[in-house]
C-alpha cells in the first residue's frame, strides 16, 4: 500500500442542545453528515444538527479509539479547552 492510507480520527461535535458528543471514524466528513442525517449515533439523532468542533488524526484505528476513550473521560471544561486548542494530547 502507498502512503495515502486512510487516517483515523477522534472527533467532537456540538449538538443543537449544547451538549458535546465524542466519537471516532476513518471518514470525518461522511461521519458528520451521517450524524446530521439521523444515521449516526443514537445520542445525536435527537440533537441535530451537529457541528464538528474538534478533531485529531491518527494512523491507526486503535489510537483513535484510545483517544476517544481519553476524551470521554474529560470534564466539560476540559473538553471546551481542547476545542479552543488549549488541551494537551494524551
């Protein structure tokens, strides 16, 4: 394979009710679109539209999933700092 392999992403979307949802994907644009079409996570289905507010790229699915877990453990204030670019990487 060449170096153009798909990236894996940990991402956060802001929901219409002001809540934040964190997930991982290997196709960021498609995943956000599916959230907004009501085909994403059950959590976001009733909280549309969602807006991508943060993401990080990783070479492997495992790294993206590990980072997703780390981000989900953060407080709301820590997530907001991450969105502003003030957070540190795991």
